[in-house]
């Protein structure tokens, strides 16, 4: 069973490529896909690229061209719920698109023709990802909080405190209380829903989606996120054996 590992950023993928046994690089649709084995299991690594359309295309290629039978995503995100701090980890239970609005034809946030606002992650794969997150953090000697819940995706880097508050309040008012905001997860979750393929996602909180997000984000990615992703995914593939 081939596991696809999607990373949002090259810094998060590099360590995985180095761990890959019998690596082979395949080009498709202007993207590089790395096939090989991790802990004796077939895997294919890809960069999601940024934003919902790019991430959906990458996920579709992983399923259609590389026969991925489960997808796991690692990346960084902005914390928007109170108490979700830089350095914490969020494992997604569900995703919502915060920029989906076909009202008044469909309720705000509903994805037209699906009759739903949210797309689920796979419970079993997500439990494995939580276990791997805890053991990965332990190996790194980190005490980071691990949250589980709803993540909001949209084609915007949220980098103003007022915008983050408004976004959080509007989603909350509609009954969707998100922990974090990012730009890809909901798209990948929708593709996996269409194909009936299990999906799990973890995001390390790189910023608070506020006025310093554009400074916090690159610093965090350089210094911390890549180590998190590698330790967690190494533990994840080991535990899936
Ligand atoms: N400058 C970066 C672009 C990053 S865009 C580059 O050169 O690659 C931000 C990425 O981190 C997206 O993949 C998104 O999913 C996530 N992210 C982190 N913080 C975010 C925030 N506050 N709002 C939206 N997305 C965020």
C-alpha cells in the first residue's frame, strides 16, 4: 500500500528525501515526485505547492498516477483559536474552506453540490498521526501542546490580527470553530473524499496569523518546522509497519 507524504514546504521535505531508500524522482505537471521506501514501506513524496488549486492538483496526481492509497500532510499554519500557540501542533479532525461563499444559493461555507461545509480526516490514520506526533516530539525533547480539531483553509496568508479575529468570529458564528488557518488542507481533504482515500494532516503552528505573522512564519520554518515534520513522519512510517 503506497503512502503519499505531502509537505507544504521544501524545508519540510528535504530530510525525508534524505531518508528515502531507493529514491526515484519522477516529473509530472511541473512537479517532482519522489518514490522510494521509508521503514520498508512504499512511499511517494511531493510538495503540495501553495493554495487550494495547486494542492488539489498534486493530491489528484498522487492518487491517479502514483496509486497512493493514503495521504498524510505536514505543514505549518497560523494559530487562530485562543490557546493555540507558536510551536504547538494541530492534528486536523476536519477541514473547512473559510473563503467558500456561494450564498445565497448555498449556505455560507458549504461546498456547492456536496451538501457539506466540512470534510473529515480518517480517524484511524489521524490516531496514528497523533501517536507519531507525540513520539516525534518526545524524541526531539519538546513539550509542545498537541491539539485536535477543525482547521480552516483558504487562498490567503492571514497576517493581520483583526483579520484573524474576524475570520475566527465568522466561522464560529456559523458553528465552525477552527484551531488554525492554512492554505491547502481542505482542498486535499476534498480530493481524498472524492476518491474515498484516507487522509490525515498535521500542522505545526508557525505564527498567530496576526500582524507579525509574515516575520514569524519564515523564521519558524527555517528553525523549527522542518525538524518537527521529519521526526513525526519518521515515527509515523515506523508505526504504520
Ligand atoms: N513565502 C512562502 C510562502 C508561504 S505561504 C514560500 O516562499 O514558500 C504560507 C504557507 O504556510 C502556506 O502553505 C500555508 O498553508 C501556511 N501558513 C502558515 N501560516 C499561515 C497563515 N497565517 N495564514 C495562511 N496560511 C499560513
